[in-house]
C-alpha cells in the first residue's frame, strides 16, 4: 500500500473543499462602503458584491470609488477592502 505524499494530501484537501486555496482567499469577507454605509461581504469583483447585496437581477447604475462601471464590466472589475460602491436605481416620474 502506498501512502499519499504531502503533495497528494494537499491536492486532496483542496479537492474536498471544492476550490483551490488561492480561489478561497480572494473571496474573504471585506468591508465596503455601500451607498455611504459600511458593509462586510465576500466578493472578488463588483458583480459578486451586487449579488451578495441582492442587486443581482436589478437594473442599476454602479460606481466604484467614484468611477462609473458599466454592467458589462462588473464581472471583470475587482474589488478590495475599503472600496466605495455606489448603487443607483432609476426612478420614474417627472
């Protein structure tokens, strides 16, 4: 019987947890300022943050640290601890 090497055990541990250690690290809870209020959420990018804040399917405009981020770029826009996220929903009326 062959005993697993240290590398084998590490690979097995990563597999049992579902994703590599590097991937888990980038989704740690971070504190963001969302519309002026501090919020602690796990997010690697702006799209993740919106999903955790229950805006995944909402039609909203977003800004990260004062810069507008179009919807098509949210998944590729990384977020980090302390970032300011502004979420604005359109209003109707006149």
